[in-house]
């Protein structure tokens, strides 16, 4: 055996061991447990871009918003509109508040109000920002690690709309939610994420707001605030 051939065999063996070691060190990407009762407490900031055709011109709007997710409480805030939502869980019972920070008012919904309004009362949906039923109808395109974080990507077409969703599995949060359909593309992108205990921002304090029960809106049709935000609140029961 020549020295050159022996050196080649040693290099080939070394390369094979490196390759086998790399394969062995690849970590499996965690599964998504949609039945989980608890999701990691996080704070996150997102940007949602909506692009659509307005006649012959393409128009685009952007919204930045934040999320604070705890075990039994989820808060979101629209940074542009100065509005927010709070979802609270008490066992199997859910409550919602719509917050209007400039008006210092809150419209409060009981579970029956939400059910009559067609709201999705799935806590995993509220926690994950995506309907579990939607994910079930998409197929897994890839599962991999990037920069030491595990991801799963789901794609597919549902009800005439093309979906492309990427989830960061260690945080149980979407990184990208993209929907294309009906001449509109809506894309939500994760800009920042932190453990809830280390969040650099806090929700607007709403402890002294006026609270209005959703079922009382029908008696307040002459209230300028109710008239102005009516389209955002759904249909109240009119007495």
C-alpha cells in the first residue's frame, strides 16, 4: 500500500466518522401537541402586512401588534389603533375584553356572548394564534432546526386560499402566517420574542377603565362611543 493511498483511506475514514457524527447529533424536531393545556409564557411582537388590488393599483397596509401569553391569560395590543383584547380562562370557561385605550373603555363578553357571536372558543387557537382545525388540513412541508431553534412548516390550500405557516416549536408560536386568496395576501411575521418574565414591554394598564357588558350595548345605541365602535364589536342583543 502506497503512502498516498494510505493517507486517502485515513482521510475517507475520518470524513465518514464526521458525517456519521453529524447525523447522530441532529436533534428531532418536537411534535406540535394541540391538546396541550399549557403553552410557554411568552411576549412577542408581530407585523401583519395586507396587500390587495385597488382597481389597477396594488395597495398595502401594515399593522404592528404585541402578544403577552400566560397560562390562563392572553393579551394582544394593536400598536397603531391603540386597541387591545384580553382572553381569560377559568377552568373551561372563557371571557374576553375588547379594550379601547384612547377612550379608556372595555367591552366585556361572557362565554355565551362569544358562542352566539361565532367566536372560536378553543384555548389552543387563542394561544397559538392559529386554528388547530386549519393546521390539520395542511401538510407538513419541512421540520428542521435553524440557529438552534426547532421549526415546522405547514402548507396547503383550504377553501380556495393558499396557506404557508411556520411555527417555532420551542415557543409554540408562529413565525410566519401567510394567506393568499381572493386577490389579497396577508402575511404576519414574528419580529421579536421573549420569555414573559423578561418582556421588554408591558400591556397598557386598564384597571380604571369603564366596563360595558356586551349585552348592554343594545341599550346604549345613543352613546357616541358605542356608535363609533359598533362595527368592531359584533351584534349586541337589542332590548
